[in-house]
C-alpha cells in the first residue's frame, strides 16, 4: 500500500505546499504510461524524425511549468491532464516539422554531454536509459503492436489514458455496451498473447 505522502494525491499535495522535490517521484509513477501513449500517438513519419524520449521529456517539462493550472478531480485526473499535455506536445512537434526550420527562440534544448549549457531535465535519469532497461515495457510495445488496431486503441484508452467505458464509447463512436464488449475482447486477446510470449 502507498503511504499518503507517496500516493499520487499525496505527491500533488506536497507540490502544492511548495515541495518541488515531489515532482520527480510523481512523474516517475506516470512515465511508463505516458511513454506508451506518446509512442502510439506519433505518426510513422514522426517516429522516423523525432525521438519519443524527447517528446516524453517535453511533456514533463510543460507539466512542471503549468502545474498550477492542474485541478485534481479524483483518481485518474492527473493522468488525463498529462495525456492532454502529451497530445499538445505531439501536435506542436508535427507543426514544427512542417516548417522550414524552427526559430531559435522556440527551441528548448535539454542539458546533455553535447549541450552542457542547455536546460536541466526534470530528473537526471533520461527516459531513453529508463526505457532501455525496462524490458517489460518493450514487451508491452511488442504485444500492442501485434494487436488489431481497434483492440489496441480500446486498451490504450482504458488502461493508459484511464478513460471510463462511457468516455471510450464516445471516443470510438460506439454505444456503451459495444465499447464494453470491444474492451473485454481486446483484454482477453491481450492476455492470450501475453501468456503465449511468457511461455517457454
């Protein structure tokens, strides 16, 4: 069980009270889900030109800067807020790609070995290092990639973005019972594929 100080709400309250150190554990809790979301929101063309890690880091930088705009509305509200920020980051990046070049003042390069004068990242562990070490996340990508598109979309909406069945139905243009049935079948298929990959 999470203690009150390390639950999502507890961390949010610590930040509201001025404890900026609580950002890192809060973002770490949501990093895997946002990584999956960013991966599947990117177009094939964008994946070829932009590192998903960069979009993930930009999402957390924007959340850090705009935290005062976040309003807690119950479990799942912080994930939905992060997901909206991630979607805006992806849209903005797509717009930049369509320009001849970015204006220098629009760029916010992060500090790295090749750019020691850049902005300090939210934490010292870069997303690429974390993702490279997280074999379970890589396995998740492989299973999701192999799912039929409609199944994958239903799982992303329910398990990554945390939407309710009614919200999923509205997103997919289906009735609530149809969306519930689709999600049930998608999760059943997902579990079967997971068991197949786990078996020797």
